C-alpha cells in the first residue's frame, strides 16, 4: 500500500516537482503526448518535451516513463458522512481515500446529520476540508432536512459555497414542489443532482426485480422505480428550463429517455457508477451485501445499455456514489443490510478494466468522464493540466494489475463490491492542491533527485 500521510517524497521543504517523460493525457482534445511537467510552488509552470532544471536543490524529479499523466479526477457523488456519521467516514478519511484513488476533488452529498441545508453547514464542510488532501465541494439540500416539504434558502446556500443541490438518498415525491424547486434554481445556474426513485414502487425492495431476485427469494425493485421519476423530471425540466443532473443511472429506458431529452433541448446531464457498469444482477447469487445498493445493480441488458450510453455520449460522467457503512451494517442478512458500496479507491481501476481494456474505449475518453466533464457540470475549475493552474495531477500505471483486498482500503469502511476482483490500472501518485498527496511505494524507486 502507498504512503498516504506524507505530502512530499523527501521533506516538507520541497516546493517544486518535475515529472519526466510521462504520457500526458488531454481528455478535452482527446490526445496523448510524452512530455515533462514542471510544478513550481504548487503551480504548473511549463509543459514541454524536455525540461532541464539541474542544480535546483528544492525540486524532486519523478521518472514517469511508461506512466499515464492525467488531470486529477473529480468525483461528483460522494458521501463523506460528516457530520453525524463519523464512525462510517470522516472528511479526513474520505479525502485520504480519494487521493489514493487519484481523485483531487469530491462533491459531498448533503444527507448528513444534520443535513447540509443551511449556510453554517456549508461553511463547516468548507472550513473542515481546507487543509485536507483534496478539495471538497459541498452539495446542499434542495429541501429542509431532506424531508421533501419545503425548499431551502438556495440563494444563501450558493453564497456560502454550495456547488449544486440534491436531496440524494431521497426523491422529492411532490411534483408541484419539484417544479417549484426547478424554477427557483434557475436563478443560480447550478445543477440539481437528482436521486430518482419512486418510493411507492421500491418500498420493501432489496434487489433488481428480475430472474435472480425471483429464484433467490429477494423482494424486487422494478426498473419503473427509476424510470417513472426520470420521465417526470424530464418533463418538469423541459417546462421550467432548469439544469438537472440525473445521478447513478441504472436502466436501459433511462438512457433512452435522457438521449431523447438532450435531442429536444432539455438542459440535462447524467452519470453512472462503476458498479453499475461492471456488474449485473447475477452477482446476487452470493448474497454478498456489498452488492446491495440503490438503485440496484440491474440486468445484463441494462448494463450493456449503460455502456452504450457511454459510447454514444449520452452519459456525461462517472461517479463513485461512495457510500461507506460499518461492518455491523453490512455483515448481516441481505434483508437487514444497509444499501451502499464504497468506491473512491477503485473508481479508476474498475472503469479502466471494464471500459478501456474490455470495451476498447480510449483512455482520454475515459479520463474525460471522470475529470473535465464532472468539473464542467459542477462549474469548478478542474480537469485540465495547463500552465498557470494549481497542480492537480494523477499518475497512473496502466499496465499494473492487482486483486482488490479488504485490508488495502484507506476508507474507514470496507464495504466494497470490488473486493476479490482483479483490476487493471493503478494510481501510483496523486498531486493535489500543488502537493504530493499520495504515492505508491513504487514511486520511491523513480525519484531521480
């Protein structure tokens, strides 16, 4: 396992970093080029084929020959659990897990206790995360206490620093209220991140309603649970002209509806999780509670439709929906177990293994989905490696392969659906906020200075 706590390869006096001979990915242009990158005082100073800074004692040099150099990843759907559920995760442990996964920016969901539904809560997140390894962007609640009854003071929340609104974990069942939320949100030009679940359809459900739920005796959750709400909110968005973002897509019909909505000019984006791209509902055969998630992991037909949605450009981003839970919440019967799986540390390797290695999607195309695209949706300055910008860079060994083990996780909770999977693509170094925030042990052998 890599070294998480140390921000530098030598000591705290190191201010400059030279990355040599890495394959630099430009996900916006879709290009790759072997270049050096010089970072001075945390800022990218220059990028070109050969940079010589010999004699500079305040610089470390990393030989990145054979490695891919990517803009730091942005995970736009993360549950950091703080405040209120610090036994599952904290802002500190979550951001440490993030940089291990190559992630330099996370958007944290508001379903904490208390909920992030007022200015003080937003400011708490920003203040608490100020000195953490990666940037944290608060997503504020759409309704007070996430109860779906009254709209929050959106203007004050944006003023405090919220980058989006969501009642994640809850759908707003009241259609009139949802319409008013959309109309109100237009003033602020930030997205509504929508968890789409018809609770009357999903009530009591444990897994995707299909062959496996039937033979295993698990109460099913119909695809209609997602599709009905997505259809409703597309219609409301078309009428209100609001910016909506549908999170964690899971169904074939949802891809079709969003594709059509985009063609008709609805201001809509969407994301999908690695676990919905990687698995189908046959995983339920083991009764492994790490596969108990919402929305549920669905059929192979749905999974293939999600991959086609990526290839066709319908799906805009990939997000982990990192949902940490204690062993006591997961090490129980499937019926009693909590919904959710962790995902920060396996975000890249899971989708690289599935999309690049198996589906032959290009690495720049994948990086776009986990860096500049989510950054653009959230309206944050991230996702590019350019002179003048604070260095947020991820160094990847695309040839590495490892079996994911429970003991390797930095997150306080270990409920990962990917434990036991052999995945390709390993994060070997993460530079976040201009400093080295994570390094794998192999990087020590590549320091030239």
